[in-house]
């Protein structure tokens, strides 16, 4: 299967579409993070015990007074900043941020595809599983070999391989 890379516009010869490799890359990344989970849980358990000790020793009325003071300050600051809002500047900022996010998303997708290809090629092949393109060509080669071996008139003609759909255009 030939795919067009979103980054370079070049065609790549891949067995599966890039979305498959991106999904494999996400799975590999998730697996990597899950392996770190027990260590992180231990650290968080220790932190929680530490915070529980601090909370037991804390002076609650003092913290409430501080929270009320900061709340009043935040309310007055918000009222002051609301009067200084410039809609055009916000719109321009949103457009620029959207473009930046789109570029980052494209880079992330390409990185996931590369990671997925690497993770997929490093894994041992699943027994009995062959990619569709290889299975079709192997099946048609087998049928041709059988047809040559038995030139009998009672045998049905070898089935034609199904027509392949053209790949969808990359957006």
C-alpha cells in the first residue's frame, strides 16, 4: 500500500495506513507510561502521608482568612482586567494559537506514526496472520500453481483476485 506523508508529500511503501501506525504508537506510549505507574503510586502514597501530617498540624482559621483575602483580591483584579479586553487582539491570539496547535498536532501525529512503525516492526509476527496484500498475492500464486498442475476440464477456473479500492486521498 502506498501512503503519502502529510509532512513531505512523498509516498511511502507501507503495509498498513499511517493511522494504523499512529494507533500503534499511542498504544506503545501508553504501555510505556503504565510501566511507570507502580513507582509513581508509591511516590504519591508517601506524599499523601506527608500532606496528611501537615494538614493535621495546620491552623485552619489562619488559612481561611488568607483564602478570603486572596479571593477578594482576585475578584477586584478580574473586574479591572475585564475593562481592558480587546476583542481584535483576542481573535488574533486565538488564530495564531490555532495555527500553532495544528502544526504541533501534525508533528505529534507524524511522531506517533514513526513510533508505531518502530514498535510494530520490533514485535514478532503473529503466527497465521499475514497482511492483506501479501495474503492476496500468496493466494493468487497458489491458485495459479494449482491450475498449472491440474489441467483438468472439470476443475473450475481460478478465481480472480478482488479489485483493490484506490487509497483515499490524504487531507
